[in-house]
């Protein structure tokens, strides 16, 4: 039986789940009330840190789902994303608009990555 590892687990959710050569991250958000740019930078830093703890990095991303509170912020978020993402290994990605957990959150990003061999 393959082991399941959970990082920063709580009663409702874990921040990451590692199983079968993959790592799934919970939706990551930045500091409430900050700009889209600052929230996106914080989210991507959280993703980097969680991926490192899981034993992988952004070059191994398979999928990203991005939720914006307002699609009018798409270009601002993409400016940060484009500076961060590994252009040789960009994941499959979807971006949509959704009400987030509180109105102070402007961006939430969920990723799945392969572990390093």
C-alpha cells in the first residue's frame, strides 16, 4: 500500500497531500486586503515553500487552477505569474472568477505537481 503524507494537517484540511508520486496543494491565499500583486506574490511564495517541503519545485507543476475575485485583475495577476512560472515547464492552467472565502481575498491558487525522481 502506498503511503499518504499530509503537510500542515488540520481537522478540516491539509495544506498538501503527497501520494503516488504527486503532491496536491490546498488553495493558497495571500494576506487579506493586500493588492492582487502582493497577494499573488505571497501565494507563489507559499507554493514554493510547500513544494520544497514535499520534495519538488515549480518546474514539476502539472496543473494550476487560479481563482480571482474579479477577472478585471487577470493582467495584474498574470504579470506576477509570468515572472514566477518556469517558462520551459508551464503547467496546464485554468483561471476563473469566484467569490473567495472573504471579500479581502483577491486571488487563490491551487496546484498539483509531480515529485522529483
